[in-house]
């Protein structure tokens, strides 16, 4: 029995614990290009991504830890150690931001953020279909101006939305049991 595209979609799961190898340049291009097919009102293409690889991941951990401490939000020693242990294995992080473009008043900010989220979803699906594990995280100083600005996304023109870690799953896990869709659907038949 062959695996169909819908089977891939149904088996996608978040995989936090990944290691090298990550996607090569061709695979990374496919993953990023998949994001370009996201629904996008007005073709604003509001998504922006920062590639963070290799030693830069450790520098990001240092930056985020110090920024949290400076903001009066220090991590516990255990949380910092766990975060650093996790990141030491991650071969690729994508910083995710939504460009706001204040000159366009026709399309509201929330629609741009939805488009950015849809682009990330497409990328998560592409990574999964290529055999990689991926995980969208809002840790690592996602809400700290110092971190956001260092990555090139000021708080005026962008909404920073976290990081996507991509690599080879450390261990294979089955997709989690999903709820029945009918729990979340109602039919409206008119007035």
C-alpha cells in the first residue's frame, strides 16, 4: 500500500528533539518555497524568515538568556540547561516574523499574521514530507525586543512569531491521537 499526500498530512506531528543532518540547501529551498504557496490576502507576502545555523544557534541562546535576565525574566538554571541541551542538537532554526507594512490599511494585521502562520504550516508539512522533524517554538526570547531586533525584526514593522527547529528526528514517534473533527464543526443552515 503506497503512502498518499493526505497520509503525510494526517501523520504530521511536532518533533522537538532533532539532530543533524538538517536539510541540505536544496531541501531547505523546497521547504521555504512551500511557504510561498500559503493563502495570502492581497499577495502581501508578509512572512519573513531568519536562518540560524551552526554556532549561531549557541549565540542566539546566549543572547536570549542574557536578554531575559536583563528584562527581569531569568530562566531557572534547570530551564536554561535543558534549553541549551536541546539547541546543541538542532541543526537549523528559522526565525519567523510577520511584516506589518503600515502603508497598507486595507488588509488588517491579523490577516497578515494568519498568512504567516499558514506559510509556516506549509513549511512544517514540507519538512515532514522530506523526512525531517520540525517544531514551532515561542521560546528563546520571542517576546524580548533585544532578541527580535538583533535578528533584524524591529517591533514597529514586524511581529516576531518564534522559531521553527528543523532536523532529523532523534527517535521515531507515531503521530499523536487526534480528536475527531466533528467535535469542532457545526453546520449553519441559515436564519
